[in-house]
């Protein structure tokens, strides 16, 4: 018995000793906090040294630390104290384009364990200048890039953080700013814990907030993200991998694209998600976009608690067939509940850097949508306790899609297109449009239009088992208007 | 190794040169920025001048917001504003100019074979521009009336062979499109949103041959202004939000 206790005591001592990792100071490796000295090699020496000593924290005290690409190693945590900033070099040559990952980044980690970046300090990529310097190199012909859409390819601009195939990753309290490309990518990582981060990511094109790709075991909580591209973004690049076992809690997102997004690259899938209490505001596209356009399996997803304020669209679920390569897309068993959404008449993200592109005109306010494909239906979606306030006011002379079979059949399938809520241009409903779906339940849902619209609130097309329970419609000057229009559908209305 | 680099450099240079001789010119090649913050007036003007000097072509703007003051169009140059691209007016009165009494974001005098097209947008930011004008008038730094300075989005004088197509023109401080003494103008699938500015959509005077098709005019005022000095005007399927057809017959 005593012996057993002693053993436990020793074990605790060992573990405790390991957890209370040793601190090393970056300045002891000759790293300068002057914002001018390029510290790449000195910081790398610090990381390598701490790793060789068995692990610990490399601590950056207040100051500005200029750096290019560095590689984080097992058992090392970069700790940025309040007032400390890792400042990205604005010279693209100072960044590696990693031969395995094939992207550029400031902080890489590849196949490492027990790593982290913590503290109240900042990582500032200064991406606008870096991206524009890259354009200069390309125009001088000393770097090859087609400059598609007038910008260097996103793999030719540095991210702030790119981790690949790592285990036990902790990202805590830090602020991430101004990447030149995506901001932070965690790809095929296991046990990823992200807590209390702040993100200001709108200095250049494709500035996502966070990209979690094919990770297993993820906690993402207490994040504030303001991003030009998708804010809370989950992707699946590998058809044999998946984003799964994920908890997202108490996050705030602002985006000139979508708030919470699955995709666009969606090969393997997204499974077992629990999303609780997210707020999305001033967001150009959808608060929630789940896209299975590259063969993804999306199942067992619960979203509970969404406030979507001054945001262009609330829910967009889409199956497509873009890069599926024969893999069959599936989307089923999705619950979205306790949602309040306000959609503005004007552009939701006006005035933010790198505003979302105005496209698919002419088009009146677009409805929330669930759109599958004829042979791949979206299955078993429950929408519960929801209120959507829409501006309404759809004008048939500006853009028109009627309810005649020819009108509804004229809506293109767009199997291979990039999935966005606006992609079909004018849709025939102001509140919700459902096509190629089965088992869709609306329970205690209010649709409210602030102005009279020429369209009904809801149109279903090729939908089976659509149930409306306790659903209300509010639209001015529209007494007696038939607000649910089923077409080739089986719809039940219960009150 | 060095030799290799030289080769890469030479090939790059060659690619650069051949791309310049093509008919389409990317805005980014002229240092024009899509960030909505950088004022691009001089870069855009340089691009237009350059393309015109080279014998003509299209200046292509891809997705993004391009802040600019007034730009003068030159013969054989087409401004191509692709879907998702917005050319945004600078809100300073000092960034605006145009032919006598017609400040405009895009203007031209006696040019031929010019155009503006694409599914993009030209945005006038009338309130911000007016605020700048009023402020400077009040301080006495400029003289006259607000209306003397407020810009159209497109003002063409004495131009020939003009094509305006697919654009959305919004929030202009004066009539969005002004055509004066022009010949052979076609305007196709143009949407004008006036907002609350109370401005007209189109003004035509002294023109010979102007054809407008499939346009949508969402303005508070009467959309069209003609003074009887033009000939061969036609308006096909141009409507207002209440479905009324626009025509020049009064």
C-alpha cells in the first residue's frame, strides 16, 4: 500500500516536473527586440536548443522581434509575453516555401509533438507589404507566378502559422495579425487546443481567421476573429482524412466571407461537431456554410446558439460535385438550433479592408438555403427555435424568379461551381429555399420580412419529408399570402 | 548556378515583355492596388495612357475595391471591370475633374473607340464627396455651388464609337451617365442605383446615334434627361423599379 503511494508520488513528481517546463529567454540567444534586426537564425537556434534540452518555453519579453520562417520543434512552446511581437519580415525571400507542405509561413511545425504558442503577445505578419513585395518580384520575372486575379498564388505568400501532422498542440491567448495569405493552418493535427486567441486578419486577399484541416480532437473556444476571408474555417484536403471530434465554444466572428465554414475544400469530411454559442456580425456571406463539394461526408453536427447580426445570410448547406473524383458526398444528421439572425439591406461588411466581392447580380436579398444534387440529397436537418429577420423588398422588375415549373426548373444545379449562398442569382423565396433534400424539420421558426416581397417565404423543390411545426410568417401587406410553396415535394404543416 | 539564375531572369523578362504586348493588361501590372485604401488615380491614368500609346487594349480590374479620383479615357482603351471589382470614388473634391462643368470619375473628350464594361461596379460615394465639397466651399478654398463639383460616374464629350456594357453604376453625385455631342454610343445591360441622391440616371444632348438596351434605372428622379438636340436615340427594354419603360418621347 505504502509502496503504491510512493510510486504515485514519484509519478506525479516526474509528470509535474515535465509540465512545469523550464523557461529560456530568446534574448539569451542574441535575439534582438529592436524591430530591425532579422532574428530568424537566432530564434531557430533558441528553439533547437530548448528542444535538445528536453523541452521548455522560449520566452519573448516585450519588444519587436523581426523574423522570417522558423520551425517549432517537439516539447517547445513559444511564449510571447504581453507587449512582445513577432514581426514578420516584409521580404518574401526571408520565408521558406516548405517542400513538404508547399506553402510559405512564418512559424512552421511538421510532425512535432507537445508544442505551443502562448502568452498575450502578438504575431504580426505585415502581410500587405510582403504580398506587394512579392508582386514586385514576380513582375521583375525573378519569381514565377501567373498573378491570377492580380495577386500571387496564396501558397506564394506567408501565413503566420502552419502546423502539419503535429500532436498535442496548444495555442493560447495570443493575438494574430496581418498575414499575407491564410492566417493559421493546423493540418492533420491530433489534439489541438486553441483558447482565447484574438485575430485581426484583413491585410490582404485570402486572409482567413483560422483554418483547421483534417484534424482529430479539437477544442476551439473564446476566440475573437475579424477576418477578410472565412472566420472559423474547417477544411478537409485529404480524401482519406477528416475533421472530427470538434468542440467550438463561445466564439465571435466577423468576415467578408463566411462566419463558420466547412469547406470549401471538402474531400474527406466533417464529423462529430458540437458548436455552442457563436456570434457572427458584419459578415458578408453566410453565418454558417457547410459545403460538401469535393466528396465530403458531413454528419453528426450540432450547432446550438447562434446570433447572426448584420450578416448577409444565415444558413447555407450545399452538396456539389467539384473535385469529388468519384467519391460520393453525404450530408446528414445536422441540427441547428437557438438562432437569431438579422439580414441587412445594405452591404454587411462595407468599410472593412478587403470587402467581399459583389457578385451574382441582379439579385434581390437571397434566402437561407439547403441545396443538394438530384442524386445526392441533403438528409435529416433539424432547424429549431429560429428567428430570421430579413429586409424583404424583393422587386420583380430588378430580378425575377417565378413559381411556374419552367421558372423553378430554370435554376441551375451548378454542380461544379464554388458554393456560395448567392450562386444561383435570383431565388424564388425570400426566407428559405430547399432543393434536393429529405427529412428537413422546421420547429418553432419565425420568418420575418420588413418589407413586402414579390416572392413567398419558403420554396421547396424535390424535397421529401419536409415538416413545418409551429412556423410563423410576418410580412407587411401580405395577409392571406401563401408563404410555403412546395414543388415536386412532400410537405407537412403542423401547428 | 549564377548562369541558371540569369536564364530564369531572362525567361521571366521575356514572359513579362510578351504579356505586355497582349491586348489585355492586368491592373496590378501598373501597381494598382485592390485594397480599397490606396488611392490609385495616377496609376490608373498611367495605365490608360500607356495602353492608348501602345495602340489600344483593355485595362482589366479583377475582384477588389479600387479607390480612385477622376481618370481620363483615351482612344482605343476599354476599362474592363470584372465581376466582384468595384471602382470607388475618392471622397476628396481635389481628386475630381472633368470637361467644363462635368466632373466625372471617368471622362473623355473627343476620343474614339472607347468603352467601359464587365459585371463590376462604379461607386460614386455621393454623400462623402458632397461632404468634402461643402466643407471646402464653406472654408472658402473653392468657389461656386456644390453642383458645380459633384461628379458623374461617366461623362463623355464629343466621343465616337462608345460601348458601355453590363456595369452597375451606383451612388453618383450627379447624373450617373452624361453623353454630350457623341456619335454611335451603345449602352447595354447597365444598372443605375441612385440611392437617395435624387439624381438622374442618364443625360443625353447633341448626340447622333445612341442605343440603350436592357437597362435598369433605380433612381428617385425621372431617370432620363434629353433636351431635343440629339438624333437617333433608342431605348429598348429599359425599366424603372415600378416596371415603367423609359423612353425619350415626352
